[in-house]
C-alpha cells in the first residue's frame, strides 16, 4: 500500500512524512473511503430495540432510517438512506453510543478494534481543530 507520494522515486514510510500520509490515504482509498463523508456521529438511543444491533459487526448495513426505527437517532443533516452501524464504547463512567459510517469501517480494515478506530478518528479531529482542545 506504500506510495511515493512526493515523487522522489522512493516509497519511504519511516523517514518521509509525505509518503507516510500519502500511503495512509492510498490505503483508505483502496478500502472504500468516501470523500467528504463523516467517519462517525454520536447517537442517542431509547428503548431496548437498539440492543439487537450491537453485535451486528462493523460494516454499515442498515440505513439511518432503519436505525431510527430501532430507537437510534443522530444529530445533523445526514441522508436517511446512508448506511451505518451502531457502536457502543464503554468508558469508566458510562457507555457512549455512536453511529459508524463507511469511513469508520474503512479505518477498521487496518485494525478491527472499535476503540482503535475511534481513537484514530478523535485524534484526527484534534489535529484538525487544535483550539477545540482548550
């Protein structure tokens, strides 16, 4: 998956950050990254119908509309036809619910852990918006 992103004739993932970042982008592209689509969004759950979806796997298979029918809602203006999967992440205080989209699934093609994929996503958000950390 390594690419010579800076065009110097070498694919150098250890010493060339341009090649490293370009190679990650190449890996994501090959595995189905959707440009300008969110990775994940926080979800709210009500009732108990949503619990059946917690073991459904990482691949987005249900539409947001289908998730809504199970008591799962998200903020924003995402298309109701967008495929998603429900993710539950436990921390020391509670369980957070998220809706994973295609790009979340792509991150899990490298490492299948939901926690890993969420850490990658949240770290990327911190890099993109460093002022939000204050």
